[in-house]
């Protein structure tokens, strides 16, 4: 899971980054509200840690902007002890939870896990497009009622496309969501896309290449 830390005190920001990376999370850091907002809009995060008092744009404003933009990523607001009254406003602005600084890393990890879990429960577990049915909990795929066997990557790729059906996913977004990286061999996506298409879309009616943009999964007709 990729996390975003928006925190203007470098010691706290980079201390958290180190601690969270040690737990296996991928972490991005933004040191002001605007930079944080840009990243949150651009990339897919599992949870956003958002300080309340930030230069350029406050945590509360960032939160409100993201919610207005339709971004539902769980937001954990970080507040100083003397701003505890502000936490209510943070929650009103669309944050999911808050933590008062200074906090124990253990507490932070528990909150992140809980928010991540809530998010995955909230998401649909069975997706269908055309003759395809994707059961994301059982990790099973059927095409016109017949089971199709996919590799782990093919499955993740199909799930990412199906969760965004009708929309175009760029190679960059696919690399981030499926491979958790920006840095992969240039042919990685097309290689797996080719084998996925052979298995789930032999007639080429579901997965479309949008030249220069990416890929899109759509119901035929
Ligand atoms: Ca601050």
C-alpha cells in the first residue's frame, strides 16, 4: 500500500517516512498543503496522513478540495495538542480519523491498518463487464460462465481495469496500482496486457488500447 504524508516539519515528516517504510509501506512526502494536494490528485494512495497546520494550504482546505474532487482515499488528520478543537472541523471537512501529536508509531500503524481495511471492505467485491465476472475476494474470473485461470499480475491488472471500467487507465497509473512502482521495464504493462487479453478477451471487444493514453475496459455495445 502506498501512503502520502503531508507534513511541514521535516523531522516529523521524514521520521514518519522512515518508520512507515520499515513496515513495508511505499511512502511519498509533501512538505506543504499544495504539494500534498497535487500528489493526492495525481496518484493512488491507500491512506493519506494530513497535518492540519500547513503552509500554502491548510490540511482542512486540502481535505475539502480532495473530497470535492471525488477522491475518497481515507484521510488521517494529524493535529497538535493545542489544536484539538480543530479536529472536529477536520472531520467536518471530510477526514476519516485524527491523531494528536505527539503519537506513538504503534498507534499510527493501528490507525492506518484500520483505515486501509475499512477502504477495502467498502469496495465492491464482484465486478462484471460484458461476459466477464471478476470475484476479487475469491480471486476467480469467469468468461461467459467458464472459469479463466490468470496469473497474479494478470488478475491485478484486470481488477484495476474493471474498477475503472469505462475510463482510460494510463500505463503510469497501471504501474503504480499493479506493480506499486513508477520504475519498471517499458514493456511490462504491454507484455502482461497481451497475455491477459488472450485469456479474457479473445475476440477483442472488451479491452481497448487508447493510443497515446492507455487502456480501457468497456462493455461491448
Ligand atoms: Ca504543521
